[in-house]
C-alpha cells in the first residue's frame, strides 16, 4: 500500500485529559472545540492556509483569543488534526486509510489553492489520482473508508471514482493482473509459479466492503456483461461467508446486549436480502447448497416472504444437483422444548417447489424421469438421517415422503429402510402412529429381500406385514404358474404346504386374534382328508386375487388386502374345524 509523507517537523502535539496542545514558545490564541476534544493552537499558521478560519477570525478582530466550535467537521477530530499538522509543517503520513477523512476535513476548512499556493487539498488530490486510484488494495481501502462519510464522499466524487477504478481492475484479464490481492483458498499457496491469477482473485478483497458499496460494485460489474454469472455468484458466496457465518441468536440477559443483538440481526437480514437480490438469473450461477443455506439463514433472521420465495424458486430449478450434505441444515426452532435437529420443513417446501416446477417444464420421458428419480433417492437418503432425530415428529417424516410423487420412486427399498430406522429410534410409538408412518410404503415396489425382511419385522403394523406377504405370494404364484406351463411334471405346491415366511405371518395373525397353537393346527391341515379337495379352490382363489389386483391397480391394493385377508383367515379356521370334526368321528 502506497503512502505520501508531508512536513518535516517532529510531532509536538500532546494530550492532557481531553485537551490537545501544540508545544510552542508562544501562548495559544486559537481554541478549537470538536465534540469532546479541545485544541489549544495558534492563529498564524492555521488562518494562513484555512479559508474557513479566516472568515471566522475576521468576524472577531476585537478579541485577542478566538474560540471556534467545529462539531460538524467531516472526519472529526482525526481529520482536523491532519489539517492542523499540515499547517504547522509537522510530519504526517497519508495513505488510503486516512485519505478520505483528510480530504473531507481539508475541503471543509477550505484549504484550497485560492487561499494558499501548494495547499493541502491540491496535494491530497495529486496523491489520490496518482497513487490510490492506481492500486488495487488502495482503491478498495479508500472506498471502504467512505462508509464513515457517505455524504461528503459522494459529493466529492470519491465513491464513484473508486468504484470505477475497482471495477476496471476486476475486468482485467487474470493473466495481466500484476498487483497484490488477498486469496486464501485452500491449496493455492502451496502451488508455486502461478502463470496467472485465479479468475476469482478479486472476490475476497471486495468482501470487506459494506453491503451498499458491495452492491454498487457488483451491479456495475454485472452491467458490463463481461464476466460469467458463475463469477458473480462466487463473489456473493464469499461475501456471505464473510458476514453471515453465524446468524443464530445468542441468549443475552442484559437489555443493552439484547438491543445490540437486534441491531446486528437487522443488519444481517439486510445483507442477506441484498445478496439474494444480486444473484444472477442464470441457472447454476450459484450452487443449490449455497441457496439452501441462504434459505435456512433467511428463516433464522426473519427475512421477508418475497425473499424466501425467490430463494425457493431458484432452489427448485436445480435441486437434482444437491448432495446429502447440502440438505443437512439445522432447524431454526431449536430453542423450543421439542426442538428438532434438522430443518425438515425447509426441505419439504423446496421439494414441493421442485415437483411443481418439474411438472410444468418436463414430460415423463427417460431423461426427465432420471432427474426426478435422482431427487427421490436423495430425499429417501435424507429421511434415513432425520429418522434418527429423537424429536422428529412422525407427521413431518410422512409429509416429506408424500411430497415426492409415486413415479419418482421406482422402488421403495430406501424408504422402507428409513421407516425401519424411525421405528427402531422411536420405540414408544402408538399403533396409530405406526400405521400412519407405514401408510407411505408401497409393498408392491419392494424388492424380494425387502419384502422378506418386512414380513419378519415385528415392529411393523400387522396390516403392512400382510400386504408384504400378499405381494410375496403374488410373485411366488406367478413363478409357479410359469414353471407349470413349461414343465407339467413339476409338482404344484399343495394347499397345506406353507413357506416359513407364511407360517411366521400366520403366527402373528393368530396371536393378534387370541388363538393359540397356530403352527400345530396349520400342520394338521396338511394331513387332513380335505386338503386335496380344497386345492383347486385355493388355486382358483389365488388366481382371482392376482387378476383383481392387476385390474384395480395400486391405488386399491390396501382395500383389497383388508377384505381378502379376512376371507383367507375365515377359510383357514373353517379347515381347522373340519379337521377337528373328522378326527372326532374317527374316534
């Protein structure tokens, strides 16, 4: 960073309480008051170069000592002291950090060429044009210091000229960047002999600006249409990481701390809303993970509904690009008694927006289905994780699972795993809650392995187990029919022959109905005299069930299952009674 040194005399200002005094053999005849600081100085060197003091002192010629109050001087006491030291010829070092308060104070004091040749304003302007505007960091720092004096900086044209200089350097091709810049990306320092600067070399330095100045720089860059939207998005991402790192409110006891926290929250909300408004309209200009984090922060900071709707819409356009880590957002309601770890409501809102957008923009062809199927797998993986949350309500899990259309899940194995995890992590669930949770499961779309596991899963509701058993029989019956058609010599399964899975299911059915010794009674049926005569009837029933399900479709499966399960149980009980009656007759 460049600097300019003016004056040769040593600094002879000293402080006593709130008074700054210039050491001299002559007594002080000029008192300057600026807020709570008092300066005891001399009229001769200051009046000679300050047009404002000439006017004020000429009005009081009859007094030996003059007191002037300059409470409204821009730059405050620091800016005035630079002007005073220049008048005394005391050595001062000017740089981009103190240039703005110095030029504002000098203009206020009217230290121009019309008052004295080689005056302070002319020297500051030369330094500004030849040094500050020629450097990258000097321009950014000078622009940053204008935050303290916005009106004067705007009127003097400092803000506009600094922004133009900064934008001009941002648009410089990376191979031609020869000035120093801040770049702390991981791994960059380890690489040596860089042939050119990174494309986003400028993003970290301008992230130090306040949101209004940052907005001006970004909008000016965007208006040139010379940089890709991804670079603009990267600058927004860096700025958000700089200012919105921790937006969660911290519990404070004192009123002053609460007020400071509210002010800081309002400031960050403004920053977030401004960042969202600056996101380029092109798809992919920022990552979906960044958008989801912005939405999460917007909920925490209480951003407006308009801003949140904008973020949701942008997320909906590229949700298929998200990863599981992108969805792992903390709940914004973690201060409540029944807080959840994960913000499942946010994911559901975004998913609903994505599905709505998908239905408008795509048809059910191969590539489009692959996109929404990818999202379906991501949502089911997310359900695996949130199901481990001990405070996650079952309704939230069901609601998110239902937000995904049926055709987005070609198979339900991942969803079944999520349900099984939830059942294991929430052992105190009621029967109604279990039924509600398992209502989202389509047993027809389970793999053979998943269905076999479901039939033996004692945590599942009985109705779900019966559904899984039914579709397992459907699959088993279809295979047996094909074998029978191809080879008549293959023995068909007898009505009394039950698989181990079937026996397990019947055991659970009988336990729920209060009957005892089910296995023994079912095994007796296999040797009963009526077993052969009942086989054609059972085979016919079995075929009619499959035909009925296929004709009715998946939407009616659960109603058919309930009716046919009752009929099947009635037949089994009737056969048991016949077997018992036959044995008594034989005796």
